[in-house]
């Protein structure tokens, strides 16, 4: 019996290998989660060429002739899908019956209808395809320009419109893709509707190659949503399904089965055994998969490093005191508040162009990475203002700039086996932040938009208390720094040497409490800002 996830997302594939000499064959069954589409240039040629080579009776000249003839066949998208459901290949392998190496024929056949989703994985098309091959297929963009640069740019790009729906028909143990208008309504046919497209953006002149996703709007079947990094916007169906440009190629297309009532039981079972809920245990008993690797780094540290380590309490992670059982219950019931701050390092410098008049054009902004995340309690308890999260994030990729003056991060602080701190993985830190948001925890911070942007997480506005925005007005638009606001209300200085996310989070909490006090006393923010700017 297939697992539930295999029923929802996978299809059964029957693989049969046969020796053309002794005809010995063996079969095995597997579950795949995506159908690898054949290249439009190989449909109709690979199986014939494989048969010729396996028989060992064809000359090289005849094999090349078959390959050329296969290229000239006109291939449509549904034919491409049909040919990919049953694939033939040949490879040199050991035949246990012949006791020697043979060119074995392999057939991979999808043997059952998907129950929910069908994912189609598009092959990468080489940019070095010859123009004759590109011109022979209606799914490829022909390179007919006289300019060699344009030909090289357009070669290997797709030229097609993805169908928004098609039908799969099972007959005589063979599956075939058909247009929707050819459906006859029998049980051997199922309709699949396009719901998502993953595309690769190849224009490296404007930035690195990356992926974007188009998803059908669940509230409007005629509209699509584009997800490009943090950009989310509505787009037309045509812009999602039409591939005419060399710089955008399809990577994965996901089709959903129109009739999926039979999966309700499976979906309920998944929700029961795997509920979407993160346990508060990650905050009451914090651990990391990196802890064992860090034990060897505790010996021989300098005095500066040893003074920063909280080795007196094994349950503490750096300066953080784990949540108590009562605080964990408060968090689960949505009655918890905290102040948060994050420190970042520069992973890649900004790519920009400086013109003769001194102006600059940024082609790609700097890439930042989360280095440290700290959160302090803001519930008025005995531990008010004490951090319960203080995680240093292990970074394995090269760092362009530690920005020590602004991050407080020194060389080696984020390296496993070298750092004096207890390091955590990015996933572990992200789960803690995700838990706070899912528990409707009120998060206090200064410049939260930037912090959440780099952490790659979306936080509802009603959960954010941003002191940078609270101390703004129509007549005082310029943001006031946290350092100055804290000095104004407490007459104490912070960030005198290096930044510390724990110190900044505690300062932000103090500034927010001063704001709440001003509101309670009936003092307007405008009056406070007038005094600040006076």
C-alpha cells in the first residue's frame, strides 16, 4: 500500500529492463512525485535509435539518419506529455543471464492515474542547440536572426502556451494525454486543471538566475498570483501560461485533478497525525543539532569569548533564559508579548554602476544574512526584560562583510567548531520565530519591516509594534534612531561600541513602554516629537 503522501502527490511507475539477446527481463515498481518530460527534440527519435543500437546491427550512418528524422517531427505539448508517460531508453549494463555486459532496453511506464496532483518537470534546454534543431520543433523558439548574438540568446528557449486543462485517458494499460474537448465522460478519463507554474528567470544581466511561481488565485479562477521573492501581485492568465521570451523558461507545472473527493479521508489523516503546530518545547528546552559539534570548541577560548559564554547553566543558550511552563502556557493562549531585535552580516555586496555625473544605479542590492536573533520578555513578570531567545546562526557560505560595528559579530562567531557561542541552524531560529507569530505573540521592535524582510518571514501588521513608526507624524516623517529615543527617555546611552541584539531589544522595550505611558497620560506623539526636534 502506498503512503498517504504518495497517494496525494505521486504516481506509480513500472520499470522493466530486458536484454535483447537472451530476452531476460525484470520489473520493479516505484513511486515518483514528478513526471520528467522528454525534450521536444528527442521525442520520436530516442526509442527508435535505442532499438537500433540495442540490436547491434545498424551502422553509425543509419543511427544518425534516424536522429535527424526524429528532430523534424512536429511535437505538441500533449504529445510530449503522452510520450513521457511511457519512456524507452537503452544503457550498457550487466546481464545476469548472459553473464556479460549488454545494451539493455528499459521501459518506464506510469501505471496508475494520479489521485490529486500531477507535476510535470520540464527538461533544461541547452543554449547551444543548433538553429536547425530549434527551428524544427513548434515548442522551441527558432533562431532566424542574422545576428549571431541574438541566435545564441534565443536558442534553447520554449515557444508554447501551457494548456489550462487537459485529460488523461487510460486504455489497454497505456495512458494518453488528450484535449479537454475530446473527453467522453467515461471512468477511464480524468480532467486535470493547471494550478501552479514554476519558471526560471535566465536574464543574468539584471541579477542571478532565480525561480518565480505563478499560482492560480483560489478566489478567482481566471486570475493568477505571481510570487517573485517578496513581490506578490495579480497577473493575467496569459502572462502565466505563455512562454515566448528567451529569458523565462518553465521548470515545473502542477495540474490538479478535478475530482478529488476520494482524498478527503487521506487529507484528514495527514492533518490528524501531522498537525501544523510547533511545540513550545523549543523555547522551554532549547537545543540545537549543532550542540554536539560545538562541545569541542569550549576549550582554549580567549577571555573575551569565555566571558560571553553562559556555561554556568546548561539549559541556557548564550544569554537566554528559557521560558517557564507558565510563560509557555501564556504563549499558547496568545497572551504573550516580547521585544525582538536581529543582527545581520553582508553575504554579497551590492552590484552597482557609477556614472560620470556621480549618480549610481543599483543592479542588485546587497544580500544580508541573519547572524543573531534575540527576544526579551515584555509581560511584566519577574523576568521582564530578560531574553528567552539569543541565537547565533551558523553560516557556512562565505561572508563578504561581518559589519562588526553594527552587528557585534566577530570572525569565527558563526563558524561551527570555532564559535564561543552555542550556534543554531537557520531552520531552528526560523521555527522559533514562526512559533511566536502562529501564537499571536505581540512583537515589539525598531525597524521590524527590514528585520522580517531579511528573515524571509511575513508577520501580520496587528502583531507588530514598531517604535520607528510609532514615533512618526505627518510633520515629522524622518525616522528617529533607537539610540536617540532611548537616550531621550532614559538619559542612558546604548551602542557605544558594538551593537548587541539583546541590548537593542531591551532598549526597544523601554522606548515602547514610554510610548504607552505617554498615551496613558494623554500626551500626543506630536508633542514628544516637537520636544525631540527642539
